[in-house]
């Protein structure tokens, strides 16, 4: 397996975009990561340049993410790094996007507390297939 696995610590930058698809639930959101360092010259902590990632979650992780996470909350995200390249725009400039296919997501307990609730598995679908547009 030659995947690049990364662990990021940052904050949720956008609302969770949750969708029921034919292949199962899917969720995505933008994630902001800002490094901090101690500037010896000013004797103060300083923020570095913020990087933004699109985090993708599938199946049960997508469902739990959509019901547990809000904009601004601190998270730890672990997953596979994917770098996408887009076609050149009118000026010939190409764009790149860093995406994370999430394996695990959790609240950063250095910045607050959380109360875990185990999900009870049922055979009942989350949505009526006709509501989801699957049938």
C-alpha cells in the first residue's frame, strides 16, 4: 500500500456537506490548519500561513460527522492525502487541491471536552430510498 497517510490538527472551516448517494452516505467540509511557532525575536507565539484541505468522509463516518461537527470546532483528521490538479484557466494557470479521504475524525481534546455516544446499529435505512433519490 503506497498511500500517503496524514494526521492534521485544525478547525472546521465550512458547514458539513452531507449527501446520500447510490454508493452510500458521503460528507465533505473544508478544514483549516494554521501552524503556530514561537518567534524568539518578538518573544511571542505567531500564526503561520493557513492551509486549507477538503476532507471527504464516507459511509458511517460521514453520518456521524454530519451529526457531531460544526463550523469552528477543533478537530484531528487522519486519512489519505490526495492532490488533485485542475485544467488551466483562461490565463493558463493550473490549480491544485489537497484532499483528505478521512479514515478517522475526532474532536481535539486539547481545546475542549467531548461526550462520546456509541451508535447503535440497526437494519433500518437512514433515509427512505425514494427521499434520497436512489430508487
